C-alpha cells in the first residue's frame, strides 16, 4: 500500500489548534482531517468525522470502551486510519485531537498500529500559556475529562501537551507580549516554533508549502520523544533569564531530608508556573523520584531505581539513552543519584527558591551518618507515593 503520512495536532488552545489544522488541510494536497469528538461521551458514543478540503467526507460513531471516551478513541483511531490508507488517494491524514487528549498516547497507538507518524504538533496561543499553566481546575470541572476516572487538571494536561511535541504551531496573537513569548521559549527550548501563517517561498514548478506543512512532514521518532519525557533522561530546560521570565536549574548531589522537603512542598510548588525534574530522598536512596508541578499542584511518582542501585547484569536491560544520560552525570560515590529540578516562571524569586531548596537537603552531620541512618528517617512521602 502507498505510504500514508499521519500528523497529530493537539492542544487545549482550541482556536489555535483549529487554525493549524485548517492550514495543513489547505496547504497539503490530498489530505484529510480525522477528528473524534469526546464531548458526546455522555450519550455513550464518540462521534468521528472525516473531512477534506471540500467539507465533511464521512462520519460515524464509536461506542465507549469501559465507560471511557479516550479508550474508544484508542480503539477506533488505527482502524480508521488504515481504512483511509487502503482506500488510496490520501497523502496525509491529520489527526486533530480533542481538547484534553494528550499526543503521546496517540502517537504511540498509531505507531504500534504500523502507520507512519511524520509529525506531532501542539498548537499554542502565546497569550494563553501562563493562564493555562496557572489553571488548577480539574478537567471534569471544565467538561474536558476523557473518562469518569480522569483526575487530570487543565495545567498539568497543557504542560504535557506542550512539552511532548517537537513542533509548536504558534498562532499570531495580538495580545501576546515579549514575556509571553519568552515563557513559551523557556518552557520548551528544544521545540521548533512554527508560525501557523508563515509561508515558505516555493521552488519552481512546485506548489508552495507553508513552514507548518514542512514541519508536519519532517518525520517523528516516537521512542526518542518518549525518552525526552522520562524523568531519568528528560531534555529539561536550561538556565535562563530574559523579558521578566526566568528558569532556575537546581542540581545537587546530596539527598533531601524527607520531612523538611515535605514541609516545603506548598511553597516550592507555588514558586513557579512550571517545575519538573528528578529528585533523591534520603529515606529512599535507591528510588528515582519524578517531580511534576503546574497550576499550584504537584505530582510525585516513583520512576524506578537509580542506575547506581542496579546490579551490573541489569544494565543490559536499560535503554541506551538512559545509560548515556547517566554516564554524562555520573558521580564516583553516588552514581546517577542527584537532585535535578527546573523551575520556570515570570517574576521567579531565584535566590529565595534556592535558599528554600538548600534548606531541605541533609545537613553535614545527617549526610555523614550514611545510608543506613538515612533509611531510618521518617517516611514523609509514603502517602504521596501510596506506599
């Protein structure tokens, strides 16, 4: 069968997303848009539409799976894309994700289905980045939950949509200022930002392609994208300070005292619009912990063991990208165990934040007592980690 390019376009900024999709549909000949509307889940189905440059080309319904609209999307997406491919005549299928659907899961589903994802784009209005990062409302409160058990918030969902995509489709926004644009750049400095309305000068005898279309067809590596989000080897933002926005990268080799860190969580979580990274607790010295905060809420999860705690024989089962990341940051005594947290926000109090973080580390005497003593410290994070 001829190759079908699948491009995933997502984002909670619905107007920007629709603008990006419309631009791709207009710009790339023989393309269609596949969209699943999860807002109809209350009626027991997800409505699927397919449209081309002339309008709606087909519609249907997919029943909920386990009372979950997102599960219905997962089940229906690949068969529909295969049907589009097998029918022939389509060069590119643009998968326009519903508002709160995250691109990571869909890119992995499509790739596992044997199809080729050539681009993953998150559409962004720069003026809305800070308001969405600061919105701690549950998706359910906004009518955006993808399942009855969906406990995500607007802020953490938007953050993951933004940081997963290697391409940001940026809408022209008269309300955006330099601070808004700088915040977007610091949150995802490795992303390629492409203006939705930017045209590329056409080559002779070729139909002009917008920069957005070129980015959508450039290629996508689902494994690399996954590794870039894993807390052990994530491509975290670098230290920066411009236009009133700052990013603090805080890296230390001493573990946190669990009680002191727990007592400081509220202040640390609210200190920045976005913070993330990996951290090390003294009472759990072998566990790599993931820090993920946005909208005034913090998620702490175990991401498995530090490599330093694994026997040599187990290293062969660790992905090469993680071994490489650990090697770049290896300490002769502690291996890859460390604190690596990144805080990004307008009006960031860098000095105050650093002082607070430093106060949560083990003191010299506590550190000198050694691991056996560390493990006897009160397990303040057990509730958060559901131990």
